[in-house]
C-alpha cells in the first residue's frame, strides 16, 4: 500500500484521505493525456503555439501534456486571484501573475486543471483576447459541468465529470494532495467546502 502522503495534517484532512475514492488511475490519466497531445499536435501543426498554464493546479498536467506534444511550442503561466472563500470562485478575478510572452498573432492554448463555474476561463479568454492572439483554445483536464455559471466550452477535455470535489495530479484541497499521481474524489456532490 502506498504511504499516506497527508502526514501532519489536521484530523479532518486525515479523515478526508481515508475517505478518498480513486477516480482516475495513473494509467488512465496517462492514456488521456497522450491522446489529447496527439489531437492537439495535429490541430495546431504549423502554428505559432504558446501553452499558457493556469497555476497552480495545471502544473503537472501541463508538464505531461507538453512532453507528449510533437509540435514546437512556447510555455508560459498565469496565476489568478479570486475574491471569495472556500473552493468557489467569485466573479472578481485578477492576475496575480501575468504571462511574460507577447501573444499577438500567436495561437494560444490555455491549459487548465479543471473548469468548474467557468469564471476563470471566461476571464482568461477575455483578457488574453484583448492582446490580439491569432486564436485561443482551451484544454482542460477535467470539465465539471454541473456548477457552470459562465458559458465556456473547452476545445480539448480529458475527462467530463458531474459534481464532486477531486484532488491529485496537481489538484489540491487546501494545498494538500497535489502530488498524488492519481485523481481521487474526496467529496461527492455539494463540493462547497469550508474547513
Ligand atoms: P472556476 O473559475 O469555477 O471554473 O474554477 C476553476 C478552479 O477552481 C480550478 O482551476 C481549480 O483551481 C478550482 N477547482 C474547482 N473544482 C475543483 C476540484 O474539484 N478540485 C480542486 N480544485 C477545484
Ligand atoms: Mg486552477
């Protein structure tokens, strides 16, 4: 059995780890990421591609995706700050870290861990769009549709999910569990946490 990597956490978080349920194994994630990279490489062949990863959640997904792409591409990152509490983004978002790349005339691929309400992706599409890229596409590892508040659609989706709060493979709960190689559900339905 793999050691519990949640060591030193509060009893509640310890309990969460015990109750976690495996959702996507390493093998399944790897297969999906390779397949997405194949499709993206075909679609964006010959373009001036810039991957823009959304920190922090997308760092592992982006690292794997980028290594499976067969086309040249630049990599940059944004980090968003949203006002609000718990795991729900509020409407007010700002860049706490912006990209350093000039994307004018380039083909941008936003790489996101999970789309939930859609607020973050809607913000990014609007703000990056103002910089006149040739195109903007969205690649999300997980598309969680049930709490969508903004009409956004990802061009490339690893897995479609209903409700539930998930961790692992970059995704965190209160900064924990990002480095688990698999993805787990820690709460099914009503994923509005407050600890
Ligand atoms: P949105 O703006 O509501 O679409 O928020 C998306 C962001 O919320 C993601 O990039 C994650 O950082 C976070 N998030 C939403 N659902 C989950 C989840 O199930 N696990 C971990 N993070 C999540
Ligand atoms: Mg995120």
